[in-house]
């Protein structure tokens, strides 16, 4: 005969499940109704162009480049131009048809995802799938969000998701939107030196 589940155990289980929810962090917003409206606006934003700089720091190397990002719904075009004429790399495609990489030598090859492309190019798998939301100042919907903090303007200041800590240091006004201008990403669980990855994004110009 099975033992009945104690009420305290059931309550604890429900509490843990709530803590893992992708929306439970919303309760930390300074104005919940306003933040829910912001979520709707940012989720509707599916097309943009932006330029800026990216810095990728791993245990073994530092890579910096000018960044040009064009997003049209699911279609991504991302171009990284290294300084001092060290070359350029372009990633483009979508999840349905796949992605391709164009190197500065004019070589074109197919990859499964932008993450695998960056793994081949820089030795580091960058979280571009999540970054499509993070770049807008929004966690990926339906994925757990941890340690969320909001600034005085009711915008996300930092949070953890998918094994990364995301810090949004500055925002800028673009048309009728408020979007990040500077993001710092760091991979969690970096006790092991060879697991250390930090990404800095300075977004100088948004075009919606």
C-alpha cells in the first residue's frame, strides 16, 4: 500500500516547480502590469538591424570584432569584422533551412546552428538562440529564469538563464522602444578555468 503524500511535501514540490517557471520572475518587477506590457511589446519585435562591438573572452583567448546583426523574423544575418584587417566572418540562415558561414577567404559551408558556427570559428559556442531574446532585454519565454533584478525604470538589470548570467548595464530609446545598449554575459559554473567564457556587447545603433 502506497503511503499518502504529506501536505508539506506536496507544498514544497509545488513551490519548487513555481520557482522553475519561466514567468515567476515577473513578480520581482517594480510594476508587474507595466512589465507584462513590455514583454508583449518586445516579443512582437521580430525585425531589427543593429551595429556595435563584441568581445569574447575565454580561458585561452580574447576575440574582438565589429558586429552587424540583421534579424527578420527567424532569418538571421550576423557579420563579425575583426580589427586591423584580420578578416570577417558572416553567419546567415534560419532554423528551418539551416545556417551557413561565409569566411573572409570566400569559403562557404553549412552548419547546424550559429552556436556550432561560433564553436568552429572561435572555439566557443555562443548562445545565439537565447541571445535573440536577451539582446532585446527579455528572457527566453518558457525557460526558467533565476535571480532576476529590475532597475528603477522597471527594466531587467540582470538575470540567469540557460547556464548564463546576463547583465544589462545600459538602455537606449529606439523609436517607441527601450532597448539594451550594453550587455555582459558570463557562463555560470566557471570554477574550472577552461570553462570560463565572458561576452561583452556594446550596441551602438539600433534600426527597427
